[in-house]
């Protein structure tokens, strides 16, 4: 079983944004492999046997923040294209 990561996704995203990333850094950003593995584990478990309440809460948070990251990347690309 893949355990919950020590540093949560909100921490990872806020650390990235606080570091003053370049446009390239924002566009290239991917979740660390440990979080990708955890997400896949939760998806598989949700499909096969269902999630516990804490796991469902974790999954909901992962989905929301994945959407946020996608929005940041999209808006960054648009802003970059508008400057060209």
C-alpha cells in the first residue's frame, strides 16, 4: 500500500508558487512521483473496494488541487502568448 505523503499537495504547490517560478517552471510543473503513485492507489482502491472517509477527503483535495494546477498552467500559457 502507498502511504499518504508527508508533505501534502497544498504545501508543495504553495512552496512552488512562493519560490517565484519562471513561466517555464510553472508550465512544466508536475506533482512528485510519490503523489502521482498515491493518486493512482486511491483511484484503484476507489474503483475496486471504495475509499474510507479520510481517503475520500484526500482524493477530493487531490482532484481540486489538480484542477487548480491545470488552471494556473493554462493562464500562464495564455499570459505568455499574449506577450509575444
